[in-house]
C-alpha cells in the first residue's frame, strides 16, 4: 500500500494543493517499508490524482481538500483522509496504519 502525504518544510501541509513535495510512504503488512519525496506536477484540476494513481497510491492524507478535488481522487480509486494535523509524514502514516490518526475538520470544505 502506498500512502501520499503532501508536505511543506518536512511536515504534512495543511492543503494538498500548496505542498512542496509529496511523501509517498510504502507499507506492507502494516509495516512501513520506506518513504520517498517527490515534487508534484504543476497544479491543475485532476493532475495530482492522476499522477498519484500512476505511482500506485491508495490513500492520500491531507489537512484540507475541497469536495471537487476529493471527487477526482475517488474517481482514481484513491481513499481521501482529511483533517490531519501537520506532523512528520512517517508518523502520520504510522498513525493511519495503526488506526490512531487523529483528524479534525476539513480545513478546506468547499
């Protein structure tokens, strides 16, 4: 399983569309196998979901994401988790895998 986490300055970025990089965390049997950081393509509607889908991402965890963007990710079979707080992407992924990720309100509900 691959989990995408938008990052800025090494931590989960509040809004996926404003990130510097994506941390792509690979996990197998509940264990984190590794993390790679990739620069995203230019921001345009539908580009990020397609790009992440091509990299085998199954889940995206963000602080906030608009409904239209969430729909794009869903069309590509990517599960969307919003309301996560800024933290180290490996810790975010570990909490998600453990079923312990604390989420709040979607900071970008439009």
